C-alpha cells in the first residue's frame, strides 16, 4: 500500500464514509483510518434510521443546510447505490395544550427551512390516518417528506463505493499523533505512519480528542448522549404508517415511534448525558419506561413482543449547531458535533467539506465513470435475495437471510470483523429469535472470519 | 383399473408445518389411520425438532417404552413417520399462510405454492431472548439461549465459553447444566429473578451435586463486557450488589410459541398463550387449519406434544372423513385475570362431533393458591381449587363449560384464599 494520500479521514462513521465517497469520486486518493475493528462502531451504530427533511433544524444553521443538501442527494443516489427507501412521512404530535401552542412556530420554522409541504392537521385527521394512536392526542402537523432508510447499508454503500474507486480503509487503526510540516501531514497511527495533504477529522465521539492530538486544541468538548431504543416485533409495524414525532425540546427530538425499513417498529431514543464515550449499555428501567411511553401513544403496543433493545451514543457538545472548523493553514478540517442528524446530513456535510477543500489546495477532478458497488438490499418492503435463484437457502429464518448474503458479506471488500458487523451487513440474529435457531449454523459459516469466534471445537466432539 | 400418473401427484391431504415431536407423531398417526398423502414441511436441514439437540435423557418412555436421549428420540420419531409413508421435505420454509389451506413456500429449488385439504401448524416454541426479558447492560458476544448452546455443542461439536452463568431456573436451565457437563465445564452460577427455582423443588439437590451455586430473587441483572461477556452484575435477594465474573450467559427458558407465521396470517391469535385460537378439536379460526404441540402454549414436554399430535391426528381423520356435524353454536373461553396467562381451547364448538379435548389447559403468570372460577356473566359455571406456579401443567375438566348455552362468553378468574 502506498503511504501517501491526498486526504486522510479519521473515523469511519456515516460522516467519514460519506466523506470518503465524495472525495474519492472527486479524484482524491483517500485513506480512511478507523480505530475500531469495524466501521460504524461509534455514534453511527445506533440511531433511528430516518432520512429527515431537516424541518425542525435551526433556521439558517449549517446543520439545516447540510441536511437539506444531504437529503436531496440521498434521494438522487439511493437507487444507484441499491439503498432502499420508504416514504412514510412523519406526523409531529402534540399531546397537551402547551405542545399544541408550539405547533404554529414549528410549522413556520419548517417553511423557513424550505420544507413547504408541512401542514397542520386536526386531531380527527390524525386519528383517521393513524387509528391506533391513543385518543389523547390533541393535534399535530404532517411532514410528508420523511423517509425510512437502512442506516448501516447507507454508510457501507458510501464506503464500498469509495473503496471500489481506490480508497484505502484501515480498521483497528488509531491515530495517535500527527504533525503538519512543509505542506504535509505526517500521521502516526497504531498501524504505522502515513502522509497526507489534508486531514479531515470525522471522529465523532472522539472528535475533540483527535483535534487535541493533531492541532493541540478543540473548539468543542464531547459529552456523549446515550439514546436507548426498543425494537418491537414485526407484527407491530402494522400499528402505524407515519413516523410519529413528538414536539421537540431544546435538548432532544424526543421519543420517536416509527417503522423500520426492516419491518419492525422502533421506539426511542432516551437522552441521557454521560461522560463515557464507550458505555452504550441499556438498562431495564429505561427500557420499560420507553415501552410504557410507547403504550401511552399506541395502546395496542402492549400486546406485542420486543425483539431487541440497544443504545446509541450521540456526540453532543456545548454547541447546538454542527462545528465544522477549517484550518486552511494546516490543511485540517474538523467535522464535529454531528449530534443526531448525521445520517440525514452526511452527504451534505461531505459536499460542504469538499467546497472548503477546493478553496484551498484541492482541485476536483471528478471520476468520469466511477465504479458502483454491489450492495445487498435488506429491506422488508423491497424484493430480497431469498426470493431469488441460487441463494443457497435461508440461514436466518426470522430475517430471511440467505447463505449467499452471508457469504457476500464475509468475502466482500469490507468483511465484518465480528458478529455485530455481520448483523449490520446481513441482519442475521436481528430477528425475533435473536439467534435461537441459527447460532450453530452461523458459528460454522463464520469459522476463521472473526476476531472472536462464536465457538471453538471441543474435545468431546 | 385406474393408473396413477407419476407427473400428477395425488392431492395433499394434510400438510404439517414443522417436523418436531408433535408434527411427527401427528403425521405418523395420520398414515396409520389410512390418510393417503401427508407432507411435512421442515425449514431445518434435518427433521426432529428441539429434541435433536437435547443430548440427554429422559425421552420416549411412554412413546417407545424405553429411555432415550433427545437425538435418538427425534430420530425414532422421524424414522417411524418415514416408514409409514410420510413425505418429509427438509429445508422448506413456509413463508405465508393463506385461507383454505394454501401455503407459500421457499424451497431449495425456488418459490412454490402448496395446497392441502388440511394444514397443521406445529412450529413449536423458542426461549425468550435477553431483550424480551429486558435484561440490560452491554451487548457483547457470548450471550445465548440454551437451544443455541445445545445446537453448537451437539450439532457442531463446538463450545462458546467455559464458565458460563445460567440465567433462569426452569427444567431447560438444568438441561443447560447437563450440556455444560458434556463439555466438561461447570457453570459458575444459576441466577433466577423469581424468589425460588421455577422447576420442581425436588431438583434442588442436583445443583448441590453439580456444585452450581443458586442466586434466586435477584434484581436488575446486567450483562457486562466490551467484546465478549466478562461478568453478570445484579442485586441479590438481600439487596447487596454482586458481580460474578463469567465468559458466557445462557439466557434459558421463558418459552414462547414460535408464532411468526401466525402473526402475519389471517388466523386468530391468542395474545395470552401467544399461539393460535383453537377449539376443542385443535381447529383454528380458519377450519382448514389445525394446530398441535407447543405452538399452542409454552411449554409442555416432548411427550405431551407427541400425544397431543396423536390425538389431533385422530380428530383430523374424523374431519376428513367428511362426516357432517350439526353445529349448535360456540362458547368463548377467555380470561383477563392478572394471575392467569392463558386458557385453551379458547373456543368451544357445541355440536354432535365426538372426540374433542375433555380438559382445558391453564397457565399461570404468578404463583397462585386459591380458587379457579369459570363464570358466564354473573353465573358461576365451575369452581376448583388451585395451588400452583407458572410453567406447571394445570388441567381442568371442560364438561361444565360445554354445558353452558351456545353463545356464552365464559371467563376464567382466580380468587386468592
């Protein structure tokens, strides 16, 4: 491998992946350095899997403009990258008079943000559309342009396209130190030294730490915000069509109820500030409280099983807007404080950073016929591999994952290093039984592929 | 003489979804009774069901008059069915149930549709996952159900950990200890959230014998571990926080019906049992569908499911003989008592059809001692004493309920004494 690159990207979350794609397609040689053994190991691991319009983003903010361009870009590239989208629309719901009083302001804000199809609905109209909602809802408005998407395939597709067009990805590689001299960055990493013209810090939960290591200071301090989620059984997805959003508060967008593109019903997140950047543990009390909140909104949820529970960490900080700091003298850009809209904003952020780079020493030389990667589509609302020929049979029955899908992931250009990674790439073990049926077969199939195997051969066999 | 055309197979009389203990016993009994074409659809590579990876005794005493290990019992069930002419199709997943006995299938050679005069759902049970039990903490590798462990051990010859903790104290949890013994390892603890073991008390000396300490009545179990499981933390019965180091968590028991197909179908489901609504003949809300075995409720022994398969087969034979019965109405049997998890059959047919179940099956949600009452409006239909716990078999005669007027709605309730 060459050790000199135009661009070094620190961090392979959804923002780093989108960045790698954008700059690779613009002709740069790109190196992606990821500290964890797999991509999407930080904030991008757990989110609500929605493509937002940005209707509620602060007006005239960088966040709003990145979401707006990211959203438009997503819709124009989804088909080409084989990314499933489902236009479910969203309803912002008020549950008391105080929230009801806030609606006009939110609608004005949406319009100011260019989301012009946002429109007020009466309580009756809402209940007619969502008959399973609790009758205590008092009013709301619709945001027709919100989509359900696959959060993992999205980032994987970005990075796979970057890799297919020349990006180098190094996982398990932590940036330890770096120096900018004579117009170049010398990066010291846990996997050796690399040289790059530009460094882009997309380190998410570690953004401030990477700043300090490379440029000595950071303009923000990360205070991770944990969000716990409960995933309900697929049968519960019939309880709602739209994404159900609460009236947001200053701190959080609040607890969302929505279907997922995989056919489940998702409830979350909580918003818990903490100091740890790694503790994504769940706790029973919070999960049960979430479930109760869900039942308050949709009483029938009580009859449905929970399939999974997880927590994600949002890289929150003292600022309410994105913090994208360009230091042209050092050819360094920090993309920080991408709190909860990274999935929607990633493509927009990448374009924005691209523009900043062009203002300095970088010149776009777009690839004329970029390679398009082959990504399996895992949506419950689109054709799946099991319906196709020669797929080797179904291995995971709950999620209808085929042998071919699993082997594609294991032998592809970005193989998973752990079961978690395989789950994100294929959905094995993500369903109702959570591995009750397919663990043995998966242990056999993944032998030799993972850092930690699912099982080792025993003597009595 | 009529010569059968090999390219035109005869119509399928009965299709059975799931080739476990109930399904296999049912299929064999259908053939013994002279049913022409019985097809079993099994999504695994090998038929036999759960006993296939229960590498321990005791199975088969009542069915075959001898003591067998799970895999041998499963094989006997399969061999018997095959010998009698049951067609078993492995690696076939049913993807959809349609009205009047039509099924959509996924098979190794592509998608298919199948039509049968009767379909029997025998998809069994699975254990609840950690998420379904709201067990918090990290999400590391090394957390699995007993069945996943057993299939790793007995089907693959692999072991995933060497000093696990068993979460749960049902019969299956003890079977997990046996599985560990087979690996030459000893679980470091059995941890139960209820105040005492769920399995019969008589099994307690077994824990002492195997040197496995029991922690019952624990609160807030929490899994700890970054990549692989490192420990289980909990608050013990005395309110003291405990952390036990371990490299694996076996999340055992709390069985629930494997009702995925049912949930997405036109058939009526009982939220209490988690299985289909059936009548005393095992017939579902669409009369071309029957169900037997643990899909009806979680969870009975293999032997019980086997016998349930046999008796349901007899009812299907009777049904296929197309005798017409005079139906005078239906009785609904239900409960909304917080102590009672389920009662089946949920629907009783009042007719001259003989041979239905004579007992109802009841499952409890919490330890209950008192009186079980069946009432219809203000009228008390039957009363019986009850002193039992969750996961125990409870049977009560149906006769009194069957004697109520057609159209009745009979409610089960529990009164503490």
